[in-house]
């Protein structure tokens, strides 16, 4: 008998952002260290993963290569939440990432567009995270998250290889997808 996922998370971001690396922390239904053998996704993969000990979810890991980005649109209607991974070390392409996130929502109207939580994982090495913190870079402003009308969106800094910040971000996302409650509202205000 197969495992039934309760939520579907669409994982997107431009190429080389660290999407598959971040998801590798969930493989085999528990958090584990990232494998050094992670390869870029071609097209997309769909996996059932486990968050903490009780929440299974389907992750749709879409390639970030330009020729595959049109597929993001096709998966959005079935997603309960979006994880957009941003490579903070690729400063020259932050505007490309922002434009891709906004174009994903521009192509959809109605409930899909207005009710889905968006987790932006600003991914980088520990050194890059420290430098961004010291420079007080506001990735929410750079990604223009306030322009995603009706969406609840939040940025979490993370080290995709080491895992720092990944589970905090997913805690926020799952609280939003669950409808909040006191814990969800507290996390959403972070």
C-alpha cells in the first residue's frame, strides 16, 4: 500500500538555486545530511517526503533552467504551498528570480493566486549568509513580495547544504497551509 501525501508543495527557483539540495534533507521520510551526489533536476520530479515525524507531503521539484520554467505554471493549481529557492550568491540574477516568481502568479487568477503561501528560501553558504546579514539585505524587498497580492509570503535565510534554516522555513509554510491557528499566526509574523 502506497504512502498518501496530505499536502503538495511546488518547489521552484531559477537554475542552480539549491532546490534539490534543500529537498534532500527530507529524503527517506526523515531529515538527513545532504548527499554530495545531488544533480540538477531535468524537467521535474515528484516525491513523497516527510516533514518532522508526522507530516508527509508531495514535493514537485521543478527544474529552474529557462527551457523548463513554463512547467511551473502547470503545477501551480495543484499546489498547497510554494517554496521559491533564491541563490543569494548569484546577485546578478536576483532580478531574474524575482521576475520568474512574479510571472508565475501573473498567469493565474482567482483562488490559486490569492490563497497560496509562498516560502522564499534565500539560500547560501554560511559565509554568504553572514555577509548578507552584515549588509542587512532585505530579500523580501528585492523579490518584491509585497506585490504578490493576497499571498502570504515570507523569506527565511538558509544554508541548503548544511540544512540551517530549512526546517524553520518549512515550519512556517506548513503552519500557513494548515490554516494557521495560534502557532501559525505567530510563525507568520516572524
